[in-house]
């Protein structure tokens, strides 16, 4: 019984670090995959589904450089039998991905994401500073297998 409680506590602690809200600014790779443009947006995250999951909403602002803002909803929960975090991400591309993480390493957590059943083609990395999310970096594997930065945002709590 104590092992089950320890596992539940570990999952709950990992989820707590993801809670919060704020504004983000940074850069995102353009559709031509050759240049970056400035981006701004807002995120909110809260517990959902009886506290077993955290849902993160990110809404990019429209601008001259961003005619079709990016909107994404990411659900993160703890997979107790596998002792890892699980992620399901849905966006307005339209697209979705599923991923896993071994958990926090210091103030950073990385999810290896699968799209269309292809293993680890995308990575979401979140960094926490104090009690809130301070940055996000998204990287994608290119055709040669190298990881390229798709977007990077620095975030501030309200």
C-alpha cells in the first residue's frame, strides 16, 4: 500500500509543477522552414479530470508575421504502472501527438512526442523558474535525424 501511495505522490508532485498561467514571447520557425518570426501568446494550465491530469492551453497572438495563430491543448497525466508522465497534444494544424517523459530533471521536463505513430519526432521541453513555467522549446527531427528548433518562448507569470 505504501508503494502505491508513493507512486501517486510522485505523479501528483510532477503535475503540480505544471500549474499556472502567463504570457510568452519568443520566436517560431516560419512555414518555409528557413527563417524565424517573433511570436507572443498566453498559456494557462490547471488540474482536470478529478486532478489526475493537467491541461495546458496555449494561444498565440495574431500579428503581421502570424496570420494564422497557433492554438494547442496539451493533457499531461501520470502513468503509474510505467512510472512516467504521459502527454496527449491536440492543435489547430490540425494535428495531435502522444508522448512520454521520465519526469523532471531539476527544473526541466522533456516529452518525446510521436506524431502519426513515428517515434520521437518532436520534443517539448518546459523549464520552471520558482513556482511557474519560465520557458518552452519545441524541437523536431529533420529528415537527416538532426533536432531543429521549431519554437522557443520565454514566459512570465501575471
